[in-house]
C-alpha cells in the first residue's frame, strides 16, 4: 500500500451534491406556502378584519410553514419572507390584507431616500428602501453566488 502525502490529500476534488438535502421538508414547505397563498387569495374584501375560515386556514398553513423551516433548519427565500407578516402570519396581498405606501422621511425629499411601507391589518409595518440603488439584486439572486454542479473548486483559475 502506498501512503498518500499531505499534498495529495488536499488536492482531492469535491463532488457535487447528489440530491437535494432534506427534500421532503422542502416539498412540504413549498406545499404549505402554495396552499396558504391560495387560501389567502380566496378572501373577500367585504369581510371585516378577514376573520373567515379562509383567513384562519391561510394563517395556520403559513405559520406551520415557518415552524417547519425553523425545526428543519431550512432557510426561506427572501421573497417568501416578504410576502408573510411576521406578527400575525398573514399572506400580504395589497389592498386586501395590507396597504402599500411610498414615503420619504428626508427633509430634502430626495428620490434616493424613498421607502416602501407595507402595513398589515394587524398593525405591523415593514419598510423597504427602494430609491437607493436601482440595479440592486438580492444576495440569493446574484449570478456569482449560484452553485454550478459542472464546476468544482479545483476548476477555478
């Protein structure tokens, strides 16, 4: 038997993952999000405070989705997080379960200081700066962050 030197051990090529880790949990989370958003879409604007059965079902599905993602230690996509209220677990639909406002708190009223406020019917408010960088992309949407299974760590120049 020939022993490998330390240099040879370090130059091993890492293999790409064979499958999706925790695939069953991912599928369940995706299903709960789809069903929760479907139930929220069936809400009627005439119902005061949206306390109907569709609202209760939607909120319970979305809450269970968040609990499952925490228990399985899975990260939700930022776009999914932005569509759910952190306080009451409602699916945020403009005009139905939330209100959208464009505010500018700067004294000079500069365009780059615009803030999008999403206020839920429960009273919680989410604020997103939208005027600063027009070409901004989320970290998860950048092309240089994505994993390409064809290239390994040793293929980089």
